[in-house]
C-alpha cells in the first residue's frame, strides 16, 4: 500500500487552494487529480484549459461560476467541465469548502495505455 498524504499547510491562494495528489510514480492512471480547500471569503482563480474536468464536492458549501452562470455546489454534487470552459469556485460562506478535482485529456489516456501494455 502506498498513500499520498495531504499537506493542509500548503493549501492557499498561491497554489489555487489545491494540492496535486495524482499522479505519482507507482500509480498508473489516465487522469490527474487534486484536493482543493477554498477558505471562507476566497475563491479559486477563474480559468479554462484543454482538459476535461470534474469536481466532486466533499464538505462545506460554495458557488460555482462558469460561462456566466452561477449555481450552488454542496457535498455529493459532481460537476463536469468540457475543455475550454471557464470555471471558478467561490466560497462566500463561513466554513472551508473542500472538493476533489480530476482532469484528463487524450495525451494522458494514451500515455496510460502505453504504460499499461
């Protein structure tokens, strides 16, 4: 068994409130992932990228903003962002919002398939 430990001291605006936990050498996966903690009164940086991405809400409550639309995001919710779709997580509450993000693209999938042969 190999565990990748979360370092909560590293989470903050300097790294977009996240810690990349996947990949690592022993884990062959067709995706990457990060734990995210958005502190009260803060938000992630609005951005878009070429990968597909999902967010899985774990605890707290936040607002998702994407393509000019805003919606509540609470534990148990999962959201999907297609490539090149802007997105941002906003915590206007009074407790930490925690979520896990997973992203992938064709190159990651091909590298996974090659390593898995």
